[in-house]
């Protein structure tokens, strides 16, 4: 089990890494094909169109990206968002480890206290 100091050092490194993340985005990029029916009644597929999707309040939100120049930026932001999620998960694990260490330390302090003598006689009492 790592020491408290080692855990705190790891925690500080993660916080520093988190501070470097500025543009984060959750979700993913996919390609969408759109099926249309022509005047002649035939079905045609158009696309693929880049689609950005993410979850918001339990619902999937999708946005079609109309500018192909945005794709690299979205990819980078999504990658940073995933890195953010990884780092916060690690931070949570380290926080739990620090909490476990604090509980163990408190239990050790509690059990290592010297016991008081309860058999001592109060002053002025006599046995007789």
C-alpha cells in the first residue's frame, strides 16, 4: 500500500494535469448517411456527414458538423474530454485511498491510547 505522501504526490500530479486541460468535450464523432427519395421514386444515400453526439440529461443530442475544418478540433476536444474523465477517476481512487489511510490511522490512535486505572481509590476514602 502506498504511503500517504506518495498518494498526495500522485494527487498533485493529477491536479496539475487537469489544469492543463482547457478545451474538453464529451461525446463522440460518427458519420451519418441520409437516405432520400428522388423524383423518380428511387432511394438515394447521401453522405457521409460528420455527426457529433453526446448525452445531456439522459437524452442523446446530435449535431451535424457542416464545416469539415471543425473535425480535427472536435476530435482533439473529445480526446481531452476522455483524458479528463480518466484523470478524475484516478483522483477519486486516490481520494478514497487517502480516506482509507485516515480511517486506519484513526483506528490505530484509538487502540494505542494507554488505559486509565479505574481501580484507584478516591482521595480521602478508607478501607476498613
